[in-house]
């Protein structure tokens, strides 16, 4: 059974909207006379859906949408708009409202729109529950030397862990950072063969050489290969570049105080800090990152 909070400064309109929402539903309807009171209700007993008027004293509908989006992002908001409020309605949609219904069409559209929003919310909850039951998920990528694509991939992997394991935002970000560092190492130092030593000497020259090699042979034809294996308890990400490789034994110890401020090795330190295991192949052109769902 869903709970819907109706927010309107007019007692007559509150009862009208409440009556419409009770028709042919088993929803529980709660009421608030303005945006400030609505936020108090939400803090004490979050509803499944908020239906709010636009024009109210104090905290208006647009401000209420923004406040809910910031503090209670899981709660969708439907805006009721009067004639002449179209531009504000668009602004509210950009601010985070899930939908809107013109007041002149409440009798026709309000219940149907509310059902659609609640159904979508329920689908998201079931999807989250389903992903928490993943037994094995595999993905394979072949990516060009494009920083934006690689950053997008690292964010995707981060989101994948969040969806499948339900880990908190900080834990997701730490894992995403490890994936990002490994992918960028494969690009800069693997495929493009640009040394971190150059970054220490001349930051601008480092990225200039990166851009030059991205469009020159043989570097431009190389790709980065990524294989992801995710289970309910462990993730493994193998990242291989097509460069000549290096001797992993010669990697500087990133935990040595004299190396902490150097660009060289920083990525490796972050990977080792945020993953349970980081392993290179003998050629040095592939790294495998592993972590358990519950880290020791």
C-alpha cells in the first residue's frame, strides 16, 4: 500500500486532491498545508509519493521539489500547475520533479499519473532487489584510446558494484577510483607509452605528447581490453593494453615516503589500497584487480 502526501495551502483543494487519489486505490493519503510542513512530515514518516501545489506561502512547490531532491532523492514529486505556470513547471522538472498535472486536468490525469510514477518506483526497487541476487555477470570491452570513454567505463563499473552489492557511496567511489587509475595507466603508459617521469618534469608536455600519440601510428591503432566478472561475493576486472609492457618488479614502492608525492606509482598505491588484490602478468601489459564484497 502506497502513502501519498498532498501539499496545498487551500483546504478545499487538499480535500479535492485527496478525494481523487482515494478513488479506486488503496493508497493512504496524508496532508500538509505548505512546503515547510511537508518537509517535517517527510522527515518523520517518508511517503512513497508527494503531490504538491506550485504556489504556496513560505516554501513553494519549486522550492519543495529542490529540497526533496536534495534530502530525499528516493521520493518522487508530482507538481500540480495552474494556468500560466508552464515555465515554472519546466523549471521544476529540471529541478527533479517526476511529473506534473495541470489543475484543470486533475480529475482526468492525476490518478493515472500517480500510478505510473509509483509503478516506476516499484520497478526500480525490484530491480535493485534482483541485482542483489546476481550469481555471475560478465562484460567484455574493447576501447579506443579515449579518456572520456575510459572514465565512463570506470563510472559504469562503480555503479555496477553499487547496484549488485548495495555498498555505500564511499565504497563505490573507492572502487571506481581503483578502476579509473588502472584504465588510465593502460592508456597513458601502456598504449601511448608516455612516462610518468615526464609529468614530474613538465605537466603540460606530458598531456601534449598524449594527444600527439593518440592520432599517430603505431599508438593510435592500439586498444584497451577489459573483462569484468562479477559474482554475488567478488568482482574481478582484467585490463590489458596493446603496448610493449614493462617489468612489474621495477615498480617503485608507492608506500615509501620518498615516493608519496611523485606522480609515478600514485595510481598503483590507490589500486592496492582500494582492492584486495592487484596482479600484473609477466609482460606487464595486463593488470587484474580483485575485491570481495565484504573486505577484510
